C-alpha cells in the first residue's frame, strides 16, 4: 500500500485514490481529486476576492505558527518518547494545524499548572 499524506477512511476512497494515482502516472488529465476540499467545478466563475482572502488567511496562519515557534522557544529539549506517543502527537499537531513542539509546550504548561494547583491545596 502506498503512503498517503491523507489516509483514506473507506475502501472506496482508497480505490479512488489508487485510480487517480494510476491516471497521474499515465499522464492523463485529472478532473477530480477524491477527498479534496479545494476541488471545485472547473466551469464555475472564480471569485478572485474570495481566493485572495483565503490565500491571505492561509499565509496569516503560517505566519502565526512561525512566530509562535520562534518567539516562545528559549531552550531546546531533546527527549525520547515511545513511537505510539510520537504518532499521537503528530496526529494531534496535524489536526490543530501546528507542530509537535507547540503540542509539547501546551502539554508541559498544562501539567505544570496542574502541579502548582495541587501543591497549593496540600
């Protein structure tokens, strides 16, 4: 089985993705990409204002993620984690549109806050 950036959720999606991959390898025109959020009717009129708003929003999200990574990082940690934990962190980062470092920073901050509250109660 091929490694996809997007893992098909159903056998039908997997079959469609295999068909598209085969067409691409043969150099055929691809009309539809299964599961693609961005696919739209090629005969529709393009709303340039909406296109540029969407593009601007994507760049803004990228800028914010980059700013967070460079502004908050003061120390570099090197840690070892089990593969399953790394996989879960990667999946969570992908869902949130961020990186694993941001996920780890949030988790450590949450843990430290909880530890501080427990000590205050004791």
